[in-house]
C-alpha cells in the first residue's frame, strides 16, 4: 500500500511539472478589422486600432506574446469555440446571450450606440445628445421609443449581422421598419451613402468617425445615445469558458491599466474621449 502511495504521489508530481511546463507564453487574438477606430486594416494590411492597442497593452502585462488575426464578425464566436484563436478583442459587448456560449473578461471599455439617418429624408429634429439606458424601461423611456417608432415607420434600417444592434432594431422597430443585416460595417456604410437604405444603428464612436468623412456628410445622428439592455455592461474580451487562468490574468491586467490611466490614454488616442470603465479609479 505504501509503495502504491509513493508511486501515486510521484505521478501527481510529474503531471504537475508537465502542466507547469506547458503554461502559455503566446496566444492568438481575433479582431474584426472592419470597425474603425475600434479595429481596422491599414494600408500595409496590418490590424490596427483601439482594440489592437488595448490587446498589446494587456498582453504585455500578462507577459504573453500575442498575434492578431482578422475574422468576420458573424463567425468570430464560432471560431473561438473551435480554437482557431484564443481570445476575441473586437469591441464586443458583454451580453447574457453570448455568455451562454463564451466567457468574458471584465469590461475594458464602455461606449454608447446610436441611430444615424440620411439628412435628405426629412425627419423631425431630435435631441442627439440625450442618453437613454434601455435597462429597466419606465414610462418616460417608453415614450421616447414610441416617438422614435413613429419617425422610423416605413424606413429601411441597416445593422451589422449577429450584432446587438441587430437584436435591438428587431425588438424595437422590426414591426414598423424594414431591417437589413450586413456582413460588415463597410458594406452597411456603402448602402447608406448610396441611398439604398435610410439609416442604421451601431456603435456611436464608429458612426462619429464616419460622419466626419466626405462620404458621411449626408448622414447625421438621430435620436438619443442608447446603452444598457441588450448591450450589457460594456465591452469585454471574449474567451472560452474553460480558460479560467487566462480570464483571471486579463481581469487583473484590465483593472491595473484602468487604475493607472493607460486605458484612458489609449481611448483618447483613438476616440478623443475616455471610454475606459470606472472599475478601480
């Protein structure tokens, strides 16, 4: 019996040693590469943007070599689950629906969403600086949505396929407006400027950059900035549920980079405003 215990203990020590030797020193991270300034592909073919800078900063803090790869949005979660890569850093909102299949880090950014519409369709003026959190809808919030529904009745709205914006548009306006889903933000913008659709819902910061371009001059924000509800508490890193050590490491790195202001500085570089969460300030 004693010899069996000795052999058993030796086996456990060997297994622990092997596991320690196999600790990750490098991972692959997926980003969409089509939603500037969050992430996009520059003239050299490299992935750049806020998400990439955040990823590189966090990887340095967890002492891992990170390689970024581009992945279309509608296949980005399936690719993680089949282990094409180890993490997703792509402006992905933390939602209960997504948490059924993957895990998330703590939020590394909090940003609103907003409707844009073509200027030449004659919609009434609206307060585009107002903010509307879709969590815990009360009477006042429902009245705002009712007015939006009235204005958008009969219009055609574009959204990114498999996005939270798609779910929100379908829920709030799907019965009064035509909804068209796109495989990329660029194709959505193309149909918007070509007047094949009347407007769309998406990330406020993506639209803000687009509206500042010559192609975006014919488009403007419409209605309040939207958050909460389906969009959840913010933007996080998508990870496989079983990768608990990696989740914990990224959580600590996010907390530290919020506390020392690094995430705020990266936000200012790409967005001109601080969208870092108030985790540990």
